[in-house]
C-alpha cells in the first residue's frame, strides 16, 4: 500500500506540475515521499497526548504547510545553493 500511495501522490503532483499548479523543478516522487513522511509524523502527533491543537486545526495546518510551505510569499534561494 505504501508504494501505491507514493505512486498515486506522485501522479497527482505530476499532473499539477503540468498544469502549472506546482513547482515543476521538484521531482514528483521526492515530493510524494516527503508528503507521506510528514503525513505519518503529523498523524502520530494528532493521536499523541498533551497537544494544544484540535484534530481539525492539525489537518488544516498540515495541508497549508504541504501546499504553501513555511514561506509567506516568494521564496528566495540562499546564496551558494544553486
């Protein structure tokens, strides 16, 4: 199932790239693995105790993070990383 999920998400990302909805310079499989890795961690946090966020707020913030990153606008590329 994990491999199937990875392939499905990579396909969705690839389609989004072709429609100019997602950054085409990011490898779809890498993005899919990153998305799934974060999702697993978030689910672990969601069921953990001692948190201040509701399940709904956790899901909302996760999706914002997944689709918008941490930035508030245009991201700059750090010097020397090109």
